[in-house]
């Protein structure tokens, strides 16, 4: 089965959405001479052209429908240029450290991202983002090189110790208070009569709920035996809450109508309100601390690259 390609947002685009504009760029660029390719910046001798900057702004506009005044704002333009310089610095560092992809690695990454689509199909999709195939291919390969650089220069040096996780857990008890929850399976059918017949199979015939869900349910979770996971009150449609929180474990619900069809529910687990233990919380805490430290380390790394580079604005 083919998959849609992963058209990732370039690193600098994600950064510009997350960070603020540094004041060092505003008001620094000069007006170009007519007929001469306009260079807006040089990064260790490599030029960034006005045309490249304009194309990036156009792409962002295609993705986020920017208001006209925002597109024409000089500070906004400077912010995009700053992110382009950051990306160029990362690519230069990846090249310097021998982390660019080989021809075989690049072909593999591009094929994975293309997800089985033909080049023509992909080009039609990319057209909506003002991006052609060759640009997309180049950015996919560059992103993979930047990812490799980050993994080796940043991720490999990150350390989380158990003591800091325990301290956070003890100092923020409210974050680990959990409401009453239920874990539920469901079967969804289009007609009430069908749901009634299936309920008879489950109760009178004592058939396995999960197997029957795989066989007849119209819901996407049918493949998992109708398991819709664990939820608290207010996280699902009110029809679900009204029935599921009153069922005993293993009990089959009456037929329940909702905008999605006719449901049968079975509660697999009923979890009372209470505080999540440190053991239960540790995995989520670890990911939270890792993400926080990774972002801080990445910002320091970018600042270091910037400070030891020769960057000129035209």
C-alpha cells in the first residue's frame, strides 16, 4: 500500500514560528544595483540571494495565508532571513563534520519521504506550496543531514538523571492528579436493528466482543478490537460518558445512538481518580525533560555557530 509523502516543514520554517526576531538584522540591508543579482547576506562567504528570501516568504504565505501587511513588513522579512542564515550555518557545519548523506543514503531518504507516490503526483501536491520537485528533494536531503548533525552533536550529549525527575514530581504534585477514567471497547453500526442483533450475539451467544468488533464495526478502531483507549469525562461525546461511566467492568451497554451511528460499549477497566505514581509518571517526565534540554542545547549550539562565523548583511 502506498503512503503519502512526508513533506516536512524545513527546519528554519519551524524555528521562525517558535522564536522571536533578533534585533541585529533590522534596517541593515542595502538597496541593490539594478540588473545585479541581489545578495541579502553572506554566511562564511556563501551568498543568500534576495530571490531565495522572496521564495521562502512566498512559501510561508502559501502555507499560512499571511495578511498583506505581514508579508510586506521588513521585520518579518528580516526574521525569515535570520532563519535562513541559521539553516545555512547548520548545513555548513554538517559538511565540515562529514555528515552529509551519500548518494545511496540520499536516494533512500527521498524514497521514504515520497511514500510510493509518483513524481508527477508529488509535483502536483507540491505546487500548492510553491515548491518544485528538485527543491523538495534537496531540502529532504539537507534536513536529513541537519538531523544527523543534531543527533550527534546535541542528542548524544544529553543526560537526564533520576534525581531531577523525582524532584520535579515531588514539587509539582498537581500535575499528576488524574480524574476518574474508563478504558472502553466499542462496536459501531449504521442501523439500530443491526446493533440490536449484534448485542444479542454478544449476550446470548457470549461471543468475544473484540472479535465481533473486528468483524462488523464501522469504526476505525475495529482493527484493534474496538479498543478506543482510556478517557476521562468530557473527553468523548456526552453520549459516551453517560453510558460508559455507569457500566460494570465487562458489562455490555444498551444500544447508544450518536452522530456517528449506533454504538455498543464494553468497559474493560475503571480507574478511580487519584495521583499517578512516580513510576507511572517517569516515562512522560523523561520525555518532557529531554525535549526541554534538547531545545536549550540546540539554541546554545546555534548561538555558538553564529558567534564564530563571518556573517555580513548587504
